[in-house]
């Protein structure tokens, strides 16, 4: 019988606060659009080195702590998206 993955975030409370603060800072500086989807949230950021780095770091952290979520980013000419 195969083992089911644990559906629990492995990030501590303090780490979550730090990650949230970083994402809020990026949103304050570069967020263009926030769209709620039935099972996701899509954020669209202005293209820029700092925003792209922050979004990429956020996606990497989400994949590490919550592998059961489908976190991804896509770079467009005019903006970056996180879903």
C-alpha cells in the first residue's frame, strides 16, 4: 500500500510571517492584478528584477513546504504571474 503525502505546511509560524511580509512588499511595489479563480489565486506583477526574484523565491518556498499545491510562475513580456 502506498503512503499518502502529508497535507500540512512544513513552514513555521515565524517563517510564514516573513514570507508574507516579503510577498506583501512585492505586491505593494509591483502588483498589477489579483484574480480569484475557483481553486486558485492569480497575481500579476510588473516585470522587474526585484519582483521577478521575489516571485521566483516565493514559488520555490511554496513548492518546498507545500508540495501538494500547484505553485508556478510565468514570465510574460509585460508582466510576471504567480498562480
